[in-house]
């Protein structure tokens, strides 16, 4: 796997604890768009303009690429975590989800937080990242 792809996937994993907040914020942005000031001073109004804000909102939420991508990322990570073993889940949580200082795989193995050797921990992490890349339709080669 190329280093750049691994970094992208690691960034997605680091954002995972906040994805629900990002999705909620984006939905609120779509539900309450900021209206531009009308600079048409003294101009008329469109007579045949339909006003249907509810259907416009549904279309906007369903068509918003950013919102759909956030939901796809959350679902893909959830699926990968469900498919992974307990050691892999613990490894991923300690590496990417915990808020305190960055930890490395050798540190986790040396402190016996993860009950496998360093080589096996790297293998588990790489398998998880490859599975995540597949679910996100990212080409790893």
C-alpha cells in the first residue's frame, strides 16, 4: 500500500469519533442555508416560481456529496470494526480513536496494551487498512 493512501485512511480513522458530529452539522447546514441578500432593489418577483422547501431539502440532503461521503466513511469503519478481531479493534482504537498523545505500534506492544508482537500488530493494522480501503473504493495499488 502506498504511503499516501495509508495516510488518507489514517486521517479518516482519526476523524471517526467526530463523524457523527460532522454529519449532524452538515445536515443542519443543509436544513438552514444562509440566504443571500437580495440586491435587486425595486425589482419584481418571479410570478411562476414554486416554493416547496421540504422537497428541496430532501433533494439537497440526498444529493449532497459531502454528506454522503461522511456517511459512507462511518458505515465503512463500522463494518470493518465489526469484521475485525478483538485485538485488531483494540489496536485501532488505541492508535486512532484515543484523544491523548499519538501512540505507535511498538509502544503499544512494549507496554502490553496489545497482546501481540510488533510484526503481528503491523500486519493486523495493514489488513484493517486494506479492508477499509476496499470498502471506501480506494485503489491501494
